[in-house]
C-alpha cells in the first residue's frame, strides 16, 4: 500500500481530522496539511474559455489513404498508410462550462495532430462558414451570444440586432437555424477547417486549401422540442455519447477531404476565396479524399487532457501555411494569447499539448517553468550564439504569399454578395426542411423588437421571397415590403 503524502512528499499520518487545541478547541494554523488541501482546492479551477467553454474530446489517429504529396511537403501526408496520433475536442460556441450539450449552437471541431515535425492544430467548426468576415467584429459578435450586463440573461434582441445589421451572417444563420443546428452527438456531424489555408510542396508551389471531415456515422439531429426534452433529462448528452461509444469499442470515424485551389485562381473567382462567410462550390473545386480519422481512446483525466488542451491555428508544420483570410489572421494571435492567459506561459509544455518531436527554443522563465529548456548548454541562452545552440534552418523557408494589397481599413461589405450562397443553400431545402427552418428562426426571435424583426426579414427577402414570407408567417407578423 502506498503511503499518502503532502505535495512536498512528507508522509501523512491522519487525513481525517484537523489539528485542534483540544476536542472542542479552534483549528491550529500549524496544520499545514489542512492549509495545503484548502489552498489547492481554491486553485483547482482555471478560467474557462471565453468561447467554446463546454467541450468533449478523445484521442485517435489519422491514416492517410490517398497521395496528396504533390500539393504539400508536410510529412503527415508524405505516404499512403502513414498514421499520425491526434487529439480531438468538440464544443459548443456560446455556452458556458455548465451549459447543456444539446442546445442549438455552432459546434467547435478541433484537432491536434502530433506530427514528427511538430504539432499541427486544425481549429474549426461543424460548419464551413462563420458569422463574420472581419476579426474586428468577433468580440462584438461574441458579446451578443453571452449574457446581458444588466439582466445576466442571454439576449435574443442583441443576437438578432447584430445579425440584422450584419448581412454577412446570413449564410451561417441559415445553417444554424436549419435541421443541422442541433446534431444528436459529436459523432454525427461534419468538421471543417472553415478558413482558407495553404499548402506548399517541395518545389515551392503554393495551393489554397480547405479541410473537410465527413462523418461516417451519418447525420442525425434534434428538433428544438427534442433538444429541450433531452436537456430536461441530462445536460451531458454529448459527453455520455462520445465517451460511452469509445468505451464500448464503437470507434467513430470521419473521412478527410481537401479542396485545392491553384494559387493564381484566387484572382479569378466570383467570390473572395479568403472570405470566411463563403464556401468554395464543389463543382469548381471538388473534394479530394485524403484519409480517415478514427477516435479510439478516451482521456484518463478530463481536466488534464481535455480542459487543458490548447488548440491554435498558429500551430502549423512545414508544408501547411496561412492565407489572407482576415479572420484567420486575427485568430493566429488571439488563440495562443488566450491559452497563455488561461493556462500559463508554458502551456505548450503540458503533456497534452507537448509535441512528440524534439523542441528547441530560447523562451525563458515565467510561471510554471517546470521543464528543462536550457538547450543542453547553459551558455546558449540567446541567439545567435557561438556555442552551438539551436539555430535556424533555411531549408524550411516557406514560399512568399503573392496575394497583396494596399494596407488600409477596407470595408469588408463592399463588393460582397451576402445573399447568393444562402440562396443556393435555401433552394436545396425541401418543403419540410424549409418549414422547420422558419419555425426555428421564429422560436429564436421571440421577444425581439419589431424594428429588428423587419430588418432581418428584409435580408431574408433578398435571399428568397419564400424565405422572408415563411419566417413572417411563423412569427405571425406582416411582412413589410
């Protein structure tokens, strides 16, 4: 039997009773075991994520089944049959840490690939688009999804006020309010990198790329009523489903695809290919199969491995790069910065975040400097140096981005059609899907002032007259034309 100890290693003789001045006397300050336990309990929580606070995750592998090495030099895609370990975290966007799993919301879909060239984090959602195209609007949008400063309640008025003033949100709103707004389980939804990223190969050729993960479990979704009924029974339905399936050996799988756009095509499309509110039509850039992702192992400790898991799109490997996607550029800073605040300066040294390959850098000190990072030579603590410390390698240089423009605050709504892609999506819906879309929107607009309702209906009208009329009828209001 192991003897219980303090965190300093001292054996503990009694873990049942505090040290007191007699049976009825006060507790003694000298009871360092009591103080240690209370102090640790006070510090057991870390700040929750500002967005994507509620999440569920598991470990697995990516197996490459197709050769795409002509597009990228990334070692992860270097040969058919190659397997790479990974960690996946799913989440809701708006809800806090204690929110119910089965709420209507966009779901996060993030993957950390532990490659031999470092960690590659693909930080996406279960939708191929998002509500905004300029990162300056992200804090504003998220405030509308969180709690009102006076009532401390979620505000449908704030949500629809922002959306009705931001037509670029229409594509995502239509997806969110459609049948796919509440997936039944994390295993029954797709994942997307959403942003436009880039590949570059050994010849220095660059390609624009979008990442897709198509569920092999099939799609299944709840209606608003079904979701509400489930929440009345359990708020942890996603955790139960994902954890339980893996424990039973029912390992969920997704097929990985990419869309590839030659670098020069960015100037030829009718839409901005770097716009997060737009998709690339599959008829123009078809899906190319890459491989299969399987989740096959649950975490041993949820807090250490899922809550402390830190994903950032700034984690890329040679062969994978960025693009002029404005929101992606904002996230490259914001995500890593959020982790440094939430978890600590050296968050990437935590076991769940640590790369599986050797790491050599000159970052110094700070909180939680619990690991050796002196480069093996105490004199090599700066760069460049003359004592053999780690140094740069020009062979990993990325080819330059050729898409440039005048630096200015360009109006992101100028020259953008925010109605054509939602129209194409709406026209794919059958009569039943349309009726449920109208009903879901009406339910989400309850109590919203008439002025905001009519402003939003005017946007739906520009998408399709039937869209606006259907929502108006579901709301029981007159559509003002």
